[in-house]
C-alpha cells in the first residue's frame, strides 16, 4: 500500500478508493450502492466493480489482442512493453488467461519483425532469463536500426526501401 495512506484502517480503504472515482457514471453507481459497498473488503469491492465496469469477456479480448499482435514497423522495445502491459492486465486479476514469461517470449519471437527475426536466427543468443533475452533482443533491434540509418545516410539504400524495419522506411517524397 502507498505510504501516504498506510494509516488507513482496512474498513476505510474501500470508501477511500471509491471516493476517489472521477467518472460520473461510476460515482453514481457507488452512491447508489454506497452502504453495501462500504462494508466490503478491497478484494470484494474490486470484484464487484470489475463486474460492473468491464465488458463481458474482457479477459479474452485482451488475450486475443496479445496473441494477435505483430511487431510490424514498431521498435521492439515499444512493442514488447505493450505486450507485457497487456499480459500484466491479465495477471493482476484472477484470470487464468495470462501468459508465463516463457509463453510471452515465444509469442514475441514468432511475431517479431522479419528482419529482426532473421538477425536473431543468425546469432547464437544465450539468455539466462526472460529479462536478459528482452535486453539482448532490444540491443539487436537498436543495432539493426542504427545499421539501416548508417546505410541510408551514405546513400546506399534505395529511397523507397522494401525493408519493413522502422528505421529503414523513408518518408515518401
């Protein structure tokens, strides 16, 4: 819990959280059910609020977004953070849909940019942890971007590159 509010009693937490809502629709919902809600513990309140506020099958929608995401022209680091955030949404609930770090790594590998994937395939990348793997792939991606920029700066790359990596695409004239 936040140190600023660590002196709150457990029975005061739900009221404190609910009073902080700004969305008018949620405020009305809270005030309509305030007496019942204020007697709940935080977990019960969050479960009730989630049922009210989140669309049906939201977890499956988030999971489908996660599983269908492709890196495309995005930087690996931006794309990887987006997928980790989606997975965190699932893991911070009682959902059984979240991916393990091994499954998330596999998901990233099979959907990464083809140029980055080819570079990764040509290396004998050894990473002891998921975080280590992310760091090494991010560095490879930066190197690939830098190499593409350097080639374009010297004028050896065509003006309209067919390469799909983000730094290899030149603005159309």
